[in-house]
């Protein structure tokens, strides 16, 4: 009895092998796949496998970054690049230039967890063709002087500088480009809009938010101001603050459909101090501004999202109840820490609007974290990265 000949992966055509390799992370391509044989070594360095580079699964140290820069893996064929650095990594223009100078078609750049020697040096080497820039949890001891002319990102539509506490208004304006932004995330940038150390009053800070954003990114659709408005209010300031000041943001940004106000302790203190009737009117004013009636406004939005993480239930309820009376056909979704904490505070006599939903941030985060198993990094490849041209060797 003759058995059919066995077929190994090596017998597959290169095109099929590349399809298989496309489901493997770049870490595994270099640490595992390229060590099998010379054929796999060559295929693992095929440009099509390095068009979207994700090195955020584990921290990347500077020696590994230098070795990566010497390999012909990242260049004109690369369209997106995501790197999570080791917390002790100190980035400079000299460090990043070898990696980025050939990325003439890079559309998306993400850099997380590092110390900047100079912000000006970093931005000087950023490719001008970027559509999306994310600088998350970057620290900078010497931001330096940054002029608008030094940074030219004319195609930028998405900017994320979350947890970059050194960012101030001039830096933000310089990064915004030429009024093309549709997505802006400034979570944790508490120095923005007249925050610490100037500490302007809430009315003045809100006016500055509206003026700056309307002038430099009037087409904004998604805005995260989480952990930005965190300074406490004194009694005199509470009495002089306009209750409906929150509605000024969607009035200035007419395209806005997603707002994140999580951990806005200043706003929480304001709404907590208002009588319920006045708080409902303030919340209703916000909804009417961001969800205008299509009969009186040309700007129709099919869905509007408001994120109120770390807000007390009694304040969240004001927005949920006010949304029930909306006359527009726009669907509204309010994200909170836990829905079960909100239900007991809702009025039982309140009419239910099918277009209004309240969802939990926890369940939403879990859905986002679900990924195909084929894209995960195997534990054994996380411990060491040896071998020919190994980055972690």
C-alpha cells in the first residue's frame, strides 16, 4: 500500500506562504519565521509584509531601534508604523532619522511611552505626508521653542497627543496642520486652554477651547477632552459660570458627533452644584446644539456619542433624561462606567426614546480588545529575540 507523499509548508508557492505570513506579527517574522531556512528568511523580509508595521506588542529599546533602522524593512513601502518604546528610551532627531527618512509614503505614525530630548527635533523628522499622528504618553523635559513654520503636516486629519502633559496651546496649534483635522484627542493634556499654571476661570477656558478649535479645526468630528478640565471651582466661580457653557463647544464645531468628557472634574463640580431643573436645562442645551433639528439646520447627524467616564450617576442622569426629549432623528449613545449604576437614578415616569442608548465603557473596551488568535504574539517569542539580524539580541 502506497501512501501519498507528504506536503510541507516549504512546498507551497511563495504567494501562498506570503498569505500565511501576513497573519504573523512582525516580531515573530524576525524572531521565528526568518530562522527556519534561507527561503523563509528571504520571504519574511518581503516588502508587502512590512507595509503596516505594528511593534506595540512589547516595549522596544533603543539598541533594538538602531538595529531595526539598519534593516531594509521600513521604507517607501511602509504606510503605517506603530512603536511602543521602553519607558527609559530617550528619543531625538538623530535616533529617529535613520528609521523615518525613507518613509515617503507613511500615512499613520504612532509612538508611545518614551522621553523626548527635544520636541522640535522629533517633529522635524516626522514625514510631511502623514494623515494620522499619535504621540501617546511621551515625556519632554525641554519642549523648546516651536514655530508653526517648523512643522508642516498639511494632510493631517487625525491627531492624538493623549497623556502628553507638556503640550500647551502653541504646540497644539503647530501640530494641527491647515484646518483638515476631523479627529483630535488631547486626553490628559491639562495645561491646554489656559490650564495649569495659568488656571483661567472655567468660562475663559471654555471660550479659549471654542476659539482655538473653531479657528484651526472647524471640521472636527471627534473630540476627546478627557482629564483636561480638572481644576476645582471656588464658590464665587460657580456662581458666575454660565450653566449652558458646555453647549458652546458643538455650537463652534458644527460637525462634531463624538465628545469624550471623561474625568472632567471641573464640569462634574459645576453640574453637581446646579439644581436639577437647571442641570436638565444645561444638558438639554448641549443636546440641542450637537443634535440640531434637521428642519432648522442643514447639518444632519445620524449618530452622536457622549462619553462620561468617571462621572457620578446623578450627573449622568441629567444628560440621559434631557436626551429623551430630543426632536431630531439623531440616535444618541451615552457611554458611562457602568449602566447598572445609572438605572436606579432614572425617573420611572420618563418616556423612553428608542433613539437614546446608554452603554458601559467596560463592555465596549472588551469588544475592542478582541482580536483574531492568529495575530497574537506567542509567549515564547516574547521572552527573547535571538537569531540573524534579531532586534532584541
